[in-house]
């Protein structure tokens, strides 16, 4: 594996999940793979779980780790071609990338959607420049459109609890209100991965928030949230702004005042129609907006376990990238 961005990059998903369980049993047994190898983790945006879990995963594998905060510890980087660099950006990514590659063996990149142009975001121009010009294996630590390390961890978490379900588990991705415009990276990846998993998958959101078919495919969409949640085994709450699939001019917009959408907040009333479902969220989460305190603190909440599994998903991915060197 030279690039990790989408579920198909892992190959057979059941094999990857079995590998994750092996890592869980002993996350240090492949330490020899990373000896004298260096992972460069490049952050264009803030991070807590991704930064810590990926650093820990690299250390599990015996790697050295360099962390670069582009907006704080480096020159401001220009990312567009054909510009006259007379502004506040002192270095172009086209020079910076091959220079960075001189100091490492594997590169992780985290870069959020800018919401300036849908095409630019969905073409993943920043990540793809690292793939094209670094000459190193590259993995996504969240991009404009996807967050595969998070959703791999989510799936590991679901697999750990699926035996509690009566048959094939029903997994519901539910939109929830938020005061800011958020990208579609997590819901895109969640839809993409759940469609490949052995689950009954449903997406629920208000009209206008339809995910790009590139990720949602033929997943069932139910606009009635309570109907979608009925008999669910896992409820994954997440906000996302308008993906702009049918109206590109609405891309990145919040279509409704969040004060009028608070009925979408996951509370006990919502959980009562499920099949005693587990609650899931990628964190950070705005309490009282996405979910109420009693649900996220309740015995069926998996948010801390999900965060712990971020180390496992990152270890599997880095292990495979090291094996490709």
C-alpha cells in the first residue's frame, strides 16, 4: 500500500479488521518494521486525537516521528499554481514537498476543506500534490473530503460490539445541528466504509444535505430522523454543511438557522426508539447541539472507545505502509 485515502486502499476489509484485532492483542510486535524509519506528520489544521494517536501508532512500530504544524512552525505555504507570490506566503508547496520528503520515509497529511470552491476541495489538490511530488507513501489524516483513519477506528469499534446485536447490525448516520459550517469528511468516509461493511446502513438528514454519490453511493436515505433511528443498533451523530451536490453555489453553507433544527439533537427521546443502540461520535463534540449530556455520558456511549481505536487503525495503516517500502 503506497497511498491510504479510501476504504478500497486497504483491500479486503475483513482481513484488515482481523489485522486490527491482532494489533489490539499486541501493538508492539511489528516494532522491527519502523527501526530507523521516520514518519512526517504534516498538519495544516488543528488536531488532538489524530495527532496523538498517529504519533503513538508510529512509536508502536519503532518509528521516529516529526510533526510539522504548517501554520505555526513553518513558512506560510502557497498551494496554487501560476500565482505571483507577492503576498504573505513565502514558500510554494511544490518546493516544500520534495524538501520534506528528504527527511522522512512516510508522510501523513491533514488538510481541511476551505469551502472556497467545491471543485478544488473535492479534487483534493493538497493531498494529491504530496502523492505526486513526494516520492513517499502518503496517508490521509483527514482531508477536504475524507477521514479514513477515523472511520476505520469506528468500524473496529462496531465490530467489537456487533455480537451484542441480534443479526446484522443496523447503523444509522444522523445529521445533527451545529453553529458553524463543518466539512463532509467524516460523513463521506463513514458512508463509504459502511457501504463496504457487513451492516444495514441508513443515512438521515434534512433535505439539502445529500452526500456526494461518490461516497454515499446507493445508501438508503431517510429524511424522517425518528423513522431512520427505529431499531438501530448504532447511532453515529455528526453535523455536516451542504455538500452542494445539486446546487454547487450552496456548497459549505448551513441551510437553516441551527436554532430551528434542534429537534435533530440526539437525546434520550431519539435513543428510546432504537434497539438499545450504542451512541457514536468522532469528537470533538458540542454537547447540547449534537448530543445531550445523558446520552454521551450514558452506558451505551462508545466515544472514548472509538478514540482509543484511533491508535489501532493508525497502527494497521502505518504497518502496511512500512511493509510497502
